[in-house]
C-alpha cells in the first residue's frame, strides 16, 4: 500500500510546459526543436518539436528548475531559465533570424524541406521555389513517391495509395487526379505528407496515405492572389487562377478558382509477339499511337467557410470540384502485322474519336466543440457526386500492303458512370493524460455504370448485346477506432486499433453476375520512438491496412483502344490486405534512415495478356497472388554554403510480385530497384529576390505484376524573381530537359511477350506570373484554438 501511495504521489508531481514560437514577423515557426535541460548540469531532460502552428508541449515533467532551449535552422538559439511548479504556459516566444553576408549578398537561411516525424515524412514546400509548380509537379518531386505520365502514383513499388487533401479523401484517380492536381497552384500547397504506416484515425484504405496539406489563412483581414502560367510542351497549355482569403474575428472565408485549357499528347508503341510452340515468332503486331487530347475547359474550385460561434464551438462548410465539359480526343492508330520473318503481312488503321466530359463535386459540413483546451470533439458529414461519360466512335480499315482497304468496321460506345458517396463521422480526442483518440464512421457508396455499344451494319447502328452492359454497385462501411499515445521519459509510444465492417454488392445486370461480400477486419497500429541521447532517435512502427478496389475497376465492360485491344475490369475483385513494418533512425535531426518491409495479399493492378484465339491484347485489372518488398531509404537536407541548400533522397529495395499466368501456373516477377533525387536551391541576390533551383531524379528498372518497367530520370531547372516589393513574382521552369521520362514496359513469361513504349509529353517550359494583393502582414490578434482536422470521407 505504501508503495502504491508513493507511486501516486510521484505522478502528482508531474506537470506540463507549453508555448508558441514565432519569428520577427509574428509568423509561426513550425518544426523547431524544443529541448528542456536540467538547470543544475544542462543535461537534456526532454525533447519535442513545435507543430505547424508553432506550438509545443512537454508532458510528464517533474517539478523543478530547468533551462529551455529552442533551436531552428536559420534562427539564433534561444534560452530561457524556468522554474516549473505547476502546469505552465509560456505564451509567445520570439526567435531572431540569422542574417549571413557572403560577398555582399545577404542570405537568410531556410528551414529544412524534408522532415521526419514519428509516423510520416513531411515534404514542406511553402517557402521553396517548388511553389511555382502545380500540385502534381510538386507531388512528382516528393521523396519516396513515383508518378507516371498517365497519372499512376506509387510508393516503394505499391500503387495501393490513398490520396487526401487536408485529410479528406479525393475520389479521383489516374488521369483525372493528375488533371485536378495540375489545376491546383503550388502556392496553395503547404506540405505533402507521406504516411507509409497511417495511424488508426485514418481509414484503413490504402497501404499508404499521401496527404496534401493546403495553406490556411491565419491572419485577420483580407488578402488574395492572381496567378497565370503558360506551358509549352509539344502543344501549348495555359492556366489562370485566383485565391481569396478573409478572416474576421468570427468568420473565415477561403476560395480558389482555376481555369485551364490546352492540348495533351501521349506517344507510344504497343508490340505483341505471338509465338509458336517451339518459341519462335509466328507474328508480330505493332501499333503506333499518338493520342492527342484537347481539354478546352478545365474548371476547378475550392470553397471553405468557418464561423466561430464562441470560444468553444465552430461550424464549417465547404466544397471542392473539377469540371471538364469539353474533353476531346482524336486518335489515329496504325497497326502493322508482320510474319515470322519480319515481312509486312497486313495492316489496319484505327480512327478513335473520343469525348470524355467529367463532373466531380464534393461538399462537407463539420462542427467542432472544445470541452477544454485539451479535450474536443468533431462531427463531420460529406457528400460527393461523380459523373463521367466516355463516348467513342471507332473505325478500323483493314488492308494488305500497298492496297486499298478490303474491310471497314465501325462501332460506337457510350459509357456513363454515376457515383454518389455519403459519409458521417465523429472524432474525439483528450490530451489530459497522454493523447486519447476515438471515433465512429459510416459511409455508403452507390455507383452505376451503363455501357451502350452499337455496331454499324449497312449504314445503321445496331445494338450489340454481347458488349452492352449495365453494372450496379452498393457498398456500406461502418468503422470505429481508438488510439492512445504518451511520453515516458525518453520513450514516446502510440498504439491504435481500427475495426471496419464492409457490406457490398456488385450486380452486372447484363450477364446476371452478382458479387456479394460481407466481412469484418481489425487493423492494429503501433509506433515507438526512443531518444537515447541528444541527436539520436530510434523508432519502430507496424500497421495493417486494406485497399478496396476502385469502383470503376469492378465493372467488367470493355473499353476498346482499337479493334484488337481493350481494357476490362473484374466484378470479383478482392480487397488487398497489407502489412507494413518500419525501423527508423534519425541522426542530429538531419539524417533520416528508414528500413521497411511490406507484404500485400491479393493486390489488385492492371496486367496485360495476349489471347491467342482472338489475337486480342487485353489490359485486365485483376488481383494477383502476392506482393512483398523490403529496403532502406535515406534523406537529408544540407546547407552547403550560405547561398546553397541541397536535399538528398535515396532508396534501395527489392520488390517481388507473384501472379497466376494464363496457363494456370504461378510466376514470380522480382528485382532490386534503386531511386534517388537531389534538389538544389540557390539564392542569387542580396534581398533573396532572385532564386534558382536545379533538381534531378532517377528511378531504376522496377516491377509491378507482370510488368517490368525500364529506368527513368528527370532533370529540371527553375528560376524566379520577386518584384513590386515582393508582392509579385515571375518565374520560368524547365521540366524533363532531356526527355528522360520515356519508358518501356515489358511483359515476358510463358508464351506471353508484349511491351509498350510511352512518352507523356513531360518535357516543357512553364512561364508564370503571380501577384499578391491585400494586407499580407496582418497578424492574428488572438490565440488560435486547436480544432480537430475534418473527418475522412
């Protein structure tokens, strides 16, 4: 009993220390190192960092005398002696910037761009020259992230990625997601978080989360900006946008509108070898593609309003949208058929006239209540309406060499996708003794895809019942989660558990094929961080995740590229279960190492195969057996000279996929991969008004399912100049200077041998202008309340 009383008495002596760090312009200083030293010997007692609002908090402090040390690159070190006898709030602490002189050039150092946090990697771009890029270009330069010209995103070889903006799920993928992010100015982007092991608060979807954090207006008053950019690649493109912000004592408003137009080109060559039984070539089919698409109207918007009812209650509402009513593609694809000796046997030319209008709008409302400074609850509701039409008019003319066509076929197809999503969520957090989080969520999806397919017969279009389809999909998910984190001396621990019950029904009405699934899954997460001494951090994390198929991938309808090539989905797609294990080490808050292992069961992806009976080249979205990867990643930020900062990222891994071939046998496709990126930023003028950047990325050959990807690289450069007392900026960006993004993707197993070469028009020059207006320096007159981030869809 005495031991127990002594134990409780010990806990009663523990108090907390908090504060907020700002620079000389009264702006928050995020990610500064806060070190609490023992006054008697200056030995480090506890360490933490400021959050993105500049706030920090130490918990579990024994009463006594201490010395607080604040450290941040580009600022003088700050010291403050403190006697801590109770929970203490120091208020605002001001750091003084360091100004260095080099040959008459005055340079203020910048904060690191890449920051390793306990459960994620943060790529901060707010004050870098990357803000002159669009959001997609910034994403492509993010460490550990690989993007393609077709809009594919992967992390460490896995495409099971959940993309969110301000922690809200984005229901776009591939080309549509790329288009949306290309219409989002980099000026809006604060940072990109790469969360390879998401905590229980995040929905279990995806093996990793890419969270794009947009800026918030923290200053009282009104300000805005206008932006314009001209892009010249093979064909020209242009975009104009405006951002508007207003923050009053109670009401906050933010809005963005962007309009873009341009011509996009994808160049490629598809080759399929049909083999004899002895392995020799029977025939070779080669299609030369130059897909030219005109996007005449790209409308993108974001609106958000927040009203502070009182100091404890806030209500918010908003919406985002992407509308492309005039998407036009006219493709001419010649296909040459060669015999086994390489002589031209026959050919056909396909003309594909394609129209793909799109409307995607998402709306949200939320209510936040503070029980106290350390306890809060948030309730959110979201609704998304997605509509996309794909109309194709395809004509194929078949002929022998140097002869007129002997046969002409034509068909038209009209595929309409209509998806509605609703979700409601409650999140609770309590920081009185550690951090306790818990929440509930309900989500429902209703999707319909209707394909109308008609062949031309004697000048009339006749419905083809074998290719016409109607697909209905209904999915409901109920979820609950809880997590708890606490600091114990040199240890920081966090554990969580999320449970999700899924009920879904996919109905292919045309074929009377119904797929029903009902399952409950638990998803545990764990994080541990140990700081044995100053300058050393060791961490471990584990998480189990699920990746559910995209709704469009469940539809078995065929989208034809030409008469002998099409894409199809699979109504029987299974969810992917993944396990992620990470071991982390950080040296001197600068050098970050991440040793990782990933195992995925039933990953879904696109594979290609040749149908020898019909000579069809099929791109099929389906499950494969297994995917696993392990490797080591490293990143750091260095100040090489006062005018030169450099960020370095490198990764070495082994990836292996197991899949079932067309012959029923199990095949393995694996190889070691390497990637690296080096970014260099230069300050070229006394007042930091002229800056330049030179970046290089390299990705070695890699694998995915049946595919083997060739190596790619990218060299880019940019320069920007601030004008009009830094309210304006002009810039130029050169991307993919030597067209290193060209790639070749090969499938080679059993009697399957096909490949395609592609180039996504990534070489370009962008010339842009940005002007900021309104009062950019108004400072908030009161302390910002800590409100919970809006719930996930």
